């Protein structure tokens, strides 16, 4: 999971919310034959570089908007239905199966999994609230699993953390969004294999700049799939490139 930086604070939703502050998400969805909804979804995914806010898969078609804090938690002074800062773009989370190799519910992820398990927003990281640096995750090359980066987690205090430590929150984020399901681990392993092929070719050609080149190749676009996995694989080269290019999410 990477930081999601919200852009376009004046948009079709914020304009609609000012006009109809007590309306529901359903009201917004059907308004003007869903034209505003479609424009909003396009804007959200453009801001995110068309990757899922939770698992970071590239999402071209099967896109949906996720309310991080469930709409049912709205109050008279906080209408979560129409809160721009409560929305991110997500994938279908395996609810539209890729193949019979990935049965559900064990291969659901992201909001599909947390809905299946009735997970509260307090039980996982909010991608809108984490910082761009340092990266809070680690990648296990043998399995394709994500883990908490213990040392980096010690450097970060997450506001309103319902767990004792940042490490525990990151650990539970992985569990509660099922980010280590077989489907996602297989996809991350493909990235690792791609990386290894590039490194092998560089050794043969004596290209000592390969990691710098990969940082440019991967991170000059907004954004590559499995951004965090690629970032971890390149380590210092990724961090240097991102800092030099003013990465903020």
C-alpha cells in the first residue's frame, strides 16, 4: 500500500455536496443519470495512476469507489457519503475471479475482503493518511508476501491508531485486507521474476546502472502496478529517485 495523494479538491462531488449536504451516496450516484459519478470515478483513478489504493494492481476497467469509513457511520455533522476525503479507487478484489485457480472467499482482497469479514476502518491503514516516506512494508522474496518493515514502523506515529504500535497496524492491514492471498502473492512474484531477469541481463552486459535505470523505468510513470513491491526491490535506488523527483504519493 502506498500513500494516496488527493488532488482536485474542487470537483463534481464537492460541488454537489455543497448543494445537497445531507444527500446520500445513492442520491449522488443516480444524479443526472450517473454522469457526475462517472466523472468522479475517472478523476479518482487518474489521481491514483489507475492503481488500486489497497493492493496496487492496475485497474483499467473493473473500477469502483470505496468509502474508507463506512457510510453507515455518518453523523449529523459528518456526512461520510459525500466526503471527498473518505473516498479512494479500488479494484474488484477478486470478486470477479481471474481463473478457477483463485477460489473465493480465500482470494478476496481489499474492500471485497473487508466487507466479507466486516472489518472496521480502524483495523487497517488509511492510504490517505500515511506519509510518502518511509515505506512501512517489507517484501518476502521467497513467497511474495508483504510484511511490516519493523525498523521503519518505529519511525512513524499513525494518528488515532487503535493498535499499540505502527507495526501492529501495518501487520493487521495486511491481514484485514487479505493482501497476502495466493492471487496477489503470485502477481507480486511475477514482478520479482521480472526484476531478476533485468538484473541477470545487466550482469551479462556489465551494466552497473541497472537499478538506477529500473527506478526511472518504473517510477517515471504514474504509477506502476505493485508500486510498493518495486520500491522495496530497488531499495535505496528507489528512495533516491522518488525523493529527487519530489514524490509525495
